[in-house]
């Protein structure tokens, strides 16, 4: 009998996903940090001050795909078997696969809840396209090719969204966030987010649910597109520029919407605020393949036509003479050309570890554009994952602790570049995102905790809802 009384009452849980939200912005006031907005975000502050909060360490790599899926499966990217959006499909040189929802073979929280006969509403969570059925309602995310395709579950939900938006199209993303037309970018981000919140509030009001999760991608887009206008630490920042308040204005708007949502909840709903990674000023880009070429590790068949940028896919690599090649992005991936593994492998299999260690050392010793230590770190997949499935990069590299991005293209005049080969982008991802847990009728007094990891979110949600944690989930329940 006693056990019955002690059993925690199953709760409903709302997860507010703010793609790319960094701890300093939400957790610090303007007095405490140049980017601190806590004193201007009353609703988020309320959750923090009564809740448990702290930095949430992302996956390695700290990229939207795989991060959100790692969060909601409680599995690391090695177990998931994808290491980014684009992945090597096999050990050939060019076959890639895109990690859509079809690439996910582990259960996410709402799939576990479906089996437990609980109802979920899922809006904007990455890797939910193509649509998979669940008990509940789903609106897919960025990476949905077009809303002309099925982007909701059930399919008919799209007609309700049409009505909510008065026939305006629902935006899964902004079409191009790496643009110089900042006014247009801002307009698109605001419109997209306003529409999303209209849909979220409609679903909160009209649908039954035990678990509700949404992710707003607009925050990631505004960070990448507008960061230099805001952050005084950005090398291109100009004080007093006309876009100085673009990002804080958007945060204040998100906070108002969150305030409205909190007002719609019953007294039995716990709230989590989480992000998949943080953001920081991007110093510049480092031409990873050009560097490998200069080091003699990557050999091309012809001299390059130095007429502008040439993407890696467009050059002819002399594979028989090539030891390693790389890929661009917010972090660098390095692939080794191994005998018996790659079609024209050069590194004898017995030398694999030796060569990998040499390249790791070389990368970690790289100087920055001023000759100072860059502070780069190269990770070996088997050292950071419980298991390594499919084809991981041989090394995953945070250049300058993520202050530098990786440029895969050739044809830059220098190894260091301050323009992005894929369009203007001022922010890089940072390892730490945010975690806030607020419980109704329980004041945690704004307890700050360290050491939280993305995968803890899945276990914590299930625990809040009174459900058992599957033993293969890698996260732990956040103590409360
Ligand atoms: Zn993200």
C-alpha cells in the first residue's frame, strides 16, 4: 500500500526546443555577460529561477543532425550510425547518404510513448521527415523538401494548419539564411516563427497530449545570419550598427510566446527548455583540404584552376597517392585512404593507427592566422561513442575549439579565410547548449547543475512521465 502512495504521479511534459541557444544568453544578465539577456526574458527567467538549470553538453559533433536525435533517443551518434546530415554510405569515395528520418533505427521518446499508449505532439523536431506514424500529431521540420509533400501526421492535419494560418504556407525553414540581404532574412525568420507559434498554440489548445515537444529553428538561423551585428567579441562587429538589436529583439519575442504558452498549461505539466548546441563568434574558416594538399597528404591529378573556389567534388584526386581528405562544415571531418578499405587505399592497414595519430597531432599543433596556437582538437569516433555503426569519419575536428569552421573547397588564396565558401555566416556552434527543468508545485529555487548531457533529456522526460527508462538509453535522469 505504501508504495502506491509513494508512486510519483505521472505528469505531462512540454519540451521547448530552442535550436542553438547558448547558456550565457539565457542564464546571465546583461550585467554579468555581454550577451546576457536573462533580465529581459521574464518568462524564461521564471522557469530558471524556480527550476533546475545548467549547460547541456551536446553530442560530438555538436551539429543539429545528429544532436536532436541523440537527445530524444538517448543514444550517441555512433550508436545512431550517422555523424552529420551527410554521411559516407560506404567506403567508396563519393557515395553519401542523407540522414533523414529513414536513417533513424532507434526509438525516440514519442515512439516509446506511443507503445505506452501516451499521446504526443511533435512540431519541428529535426529528422522527422519522411513522416512516420505515432499516437498523436506531428509537423515535420527543416530538411523537409517541400510542404507540398506530406509534412504532417495525420496527413489531414495540414488542412487544420491551413485554416490556422489563413491559407498562408507553413514554413519549415527559411529558404536561404546565408545571405547578405539581412532585412529580407529577418522578415522571413519572424514570419516563419510567428506562424509556427500560431500552430503550436492551436495544437496545445485543441489536441489531447501527454507529451508536447517543439523546436524553433529560427534561432539557429538568426544566430548564423546576424551574430556579428550583436556580439562585441566578433571580429567583424561594428558598434552601433543598425542590426545590433536584431537577435535580442527576437529572443524577447520568443520569450513572449513562451509566456503565452506557459499560461495555457495545467498544474500537472513539467516544462523543459533545451537546445541542441550553443553558438559562438566565428573567427573564420580553415581550408582543410588545401592544408592536406600542402602537407603532401592529398594529391590532385592536375594543377588547380585558381579561378575562384572549387568544391572538393569537382577536383580530380589522385587517390593512389592520397593519404587523407577532408570535408567542410562547422567542424572538420578527416577520412583516411586505407588499403583494403577504400578502393584505392594507400595506407597499409597495419599503419592505420600510426597515420591517424600523426594527422591528429599535426591538426592539434596547427597555428591560427597570426601564428598563435589554434587550440584544435581531433576526436577518434571509437573514443567518444559507445559503439560505432556505419561509416564514421576517421577524425572529427573542432578547429580552434569551434572558433573556426572547416572549408572543404580549394582555390582560396590562403589557408585562413574570413569569407565563407557557402555564403555569409558569422556564428559557429558551441559544445554547450541549455537545459532548464521546471516542475509545477515544486520550487527548485534555480538550482544550477553542471555535467548534463543531451542524452539525459530522453531519460528525464520518461521519468517525469512515470515511465521506465529503457536500459539501453545512455543518458541519466537529471536528479531533482
Ligand atoms: Zn542546431
